[in-house]
């Protein structure tokens, strides 16, 4: 499974938050969906909605009934993400891919526990105040603290703050 | 699609969200139907030709997630906002207010008030009316109801009784006129004679000679008058001396202030000492209306003699600190540079000074000043630094929150939080800033340019722009815990 779609999504989300967008979309892939849900769990985005090429009505985001994905409409499906802002500043301001298609970076449990405490381990620098790491593990895409709780390591996807 | 054929209409429509820009056929039609009005000088495509996002986004502003005026680039304010502000800030008089006005003013005045209200559109006040709020604003809001002699032009003569046009017949006094003017002035202070005035030589000659000048008096008349006058003066002097011996106090008599006012204010022309509206500057009256009482002695007793020259008075007023507090602050000159301006007179050199000021307990500011005199530049930079002091965030009152980074020009300053007892392992300028700010554990790197001025500026910027853990937590809706504090049972020290 290639990682390029994740890198593209991260770049797009960083551009979108700098442009102060409220609702933006990324391609509908399983990998993107898992990352989006992990971001949602971590509180970086407010909503994840699968819809067509036009944005779903913002006022009905919470009650939006997505139409089922069929072979006829699968090519037009996109994931619509609601970005968050606090005090007129984006909540998610810096999204930096760690693994890139040219070089995948992994970290095991021991390394992750060091990284989460702010120390460098392997190729990954320690986390700073407000920073977090997203990993692709056997148990899905997880935030670093979720991975530590589940005692798993994996592919380091992104550093987000 | 009828608007598809008209590019301008389509652009307008898409900007207000009527059309979606998903149809690629429409886009190609639009691009090909563009006829450039003039040859572009830049290779950058025009705004209409730029690529639009394939999937339309909704901005945070439209969703109401950020405030309307948060983007600096976009200063346009909507009409609704202007109207809202106008109705809120400049409302019409309510009935209760009108009743109160009716009580205070005559019907004619009310009519004038209403006419005045009607003549000004509140929207103009919103757009044009500004009250200055900066620290250098004037200390009053002038509605021009009063005449302020220092600021305003002198009012026309008709409005002031004291100032009239100069007397065209006035001439400089000759010796006799001067003497009689002086006597007239001095007579105001005469004591002794019940009438308040001394007898004169003329009073001692027979009636028929009084109208005639002294030079025309016959010899015996003149001698007799002189001897009588001399005797009279001697008696007066003796009387005054006896009065003083008996414990009588000599009252009256010109005081120093009277003499000064005679010298400064008494006219030297035969114009009956009337002030005139002339091209010559008038002497200031003893009390200038509107200014009397405003000029106080520079020395404030609260300063306890610490500010004899009044250097800190302005800063005291603006910062609200006392001179004692100001003098307790830590200040340090960090950068001193000589610069010169090439003019036709040659090079004019100045000193540029950057000074840091802090209270050693979380407040720090950077001041900047330039002057031809190094001491003046130092002084100004110091005062500027004190006035620019702002609080910074300190973790456990000893170091910074996380790792902070700031960039000014080519200089990047990285500050790293360090454990207690680590000390300040930083370069000397950053060390002084930390000392002023009250930071005790820190390490720093300046990996790129080490320009002193930019280093100092970037350090201050980094200290002031630290992340707020509370804000991060509230933004994400997650709980953020300082693990160190939890481990040690939440102790802060």
C-alpha cells in the first residue's frame, strides 16, 4: 500500500488550514479515511463526511446521510473534513510527513515510548509541546499515545501540531 | 447555461457560490473565450486564468469558525457590519433621553440640537470618525467650546474687551511723562497720608501760581514753596519712623511682584497702558485662563528626589509605575552600532542602541533608539525598553514552555527548555535577556546568521510567542496534562 496519498493529504490539509478553510476534501481511500478518523479522535478535525464532488451542506454535517458507495459513484466519492479553529488560529497548523514514498520510517514500542517523552529515537525526533505523531500499525492508524497504550509500533506517518 | 458564455458574469456568480466549478467544459470555454485587453507584461497568469480548485471548499469564515476581520490581507468590511456598528454605537435619542434634554435646554436649544443631529449621518461617524487611543494622543478631546490660549489662535478683538487695536496716537514717553507715570504707579502703594497720596510742590504755592510751571514762579515764591515742601517731607519721614518705632507695621508699598509687573507689563508708550492687538508679543498675564494650575513643578514629592531632571515623568504617566519601581528594573544595553547618513554636508553619524529591560519576574521588553549622542541614545533606548515590557510565559517560573523558535531575517533563534539547575548555557546577549526576564534554565542555538540585532529581536519574539498549553488543550477538546507535575503529586515547585 503506497503512502503517497497520505503525504498528499497532509500537504493539502496544511495548505487548507493556512488558507483558513472550514470544510475541505481529500480523496476517498481507506488509508485516508483511517488517518482522518485518527485525526478526529485526536481532536484535530471536527467532522469526517463521505460525500460527492460538492461539499455537503455545512448546517447538516452532523445529520448528513451519505449515499451508499456503489461501483457507479465510487469514483466521485470524497472525504469532507471539517477543520477546527480556536482564537482565530487553526488548531492543526503544521502537518509534516515523516514517512515518504522514498523512505518509510518505522518505530517500535521502545522507540515510541522515548519519542513520546521528548527524546530522539532512530530517525524520529522527540515530541515538542503540543506535537503528536500518527502511526500506521496492525491495529489501524493510531496516535502515538494510543499506540503506546496498545503497546504496538508501526510506520510513522506524520508529525502534527 | 446562459451565464457560461459571459466570463465576467460567470466569475461573479461563482464567487458568490451560485455555480459550482466542477464542469470542465465550462472552464475550457471560459479560458478560450478570454480576449486579453492589453498585452500582459508578466508571465503570471491573470486572476481569472488561474487554476481553480477542482473541488470547491468552504472557508472557515463562511462557516463562522473565525471572526470576520481576522485576516490581515482582507480588510474589506461588509455593509452589514458597518450598519450594525452604526446602530450600536451611534443610536438615536430615546424618549427618556429626549425628556431629560427638554428639562435641561430651552426649546430653541433643543431645535438646534436636533438640527445638528440630523445634519450628521451616523454612518459617516462610523467610517470617518476616529478617537485616538494611542499613548501619544492629546490629553483632551476638544469640542472647540472653549478658547485655549496656548493652542488656539487669538480671538478677534471684538470678542475680548481687554484686547483692542493699538492707539494710533500713542508715542514713546519723554522723561517728564515717564516720571509722572512712575509717580502715578508708585502712588498706588503710598502709606501714611490718610488720602493715600503725598502733597506735591504745587500745593505749597499761592493759588494763582499753581497752573503755571515752576520755572515761571517768582524767586521768593519758589524758595518759600521749596522750604515748606522740604519741611513737609521731613515731617512725613519722621512720622513714618515714629509709627514704625511704636510697633506699627508698614503695610502697602510695592512688593517684588509689583516691581516685576511694572518692568514687564507697564507700557512705555502714552497709550494709558492698554493692551493692544499688535504684532509685538504680549506679555503673558499672571494667570492664563485655561492653563492656570496645569503647570506643576517637575519634582513630584512621591519620587523622593530620585528624578530631579524629570526623565522618568512621561514613562511614569504611561506605565503607571513609580520612579522607585522603574529604577529597580534590570536594564542592559545589548547592541550598540554606529551608523551614518550621507548628506551634502558630509556624513552624519548616529548611534543605534538596543536595550533590554525586565523585572526579573516574567516581564521583558526590547527598546530601540537612535541619536547622534550616544548617551541620549542609551537613555531613550532604556526608556523605550521599559515602556515595551510585556509578560512572557515561563514554565515553573524558570524556563520556557517546550522548544521555541523564531526567525528574523536570516537569523533563527532556537530556545530549548531545560531541567532545574541547568543554568543559562546561551550566548551573552540571550543570557542578558533571560536574566532580565527571570529565566534561569535554558539552552539556545543560533544556527544561521548571528547578526546581533536580529538575534536579540528573534529571542524576544521567541519568548513572547510561546505556545499556551491551555489553548492547545481547548482547541483540540482534549485534556493536556503535565506529566512531571502529576508524577510529583502536582507540586509546582
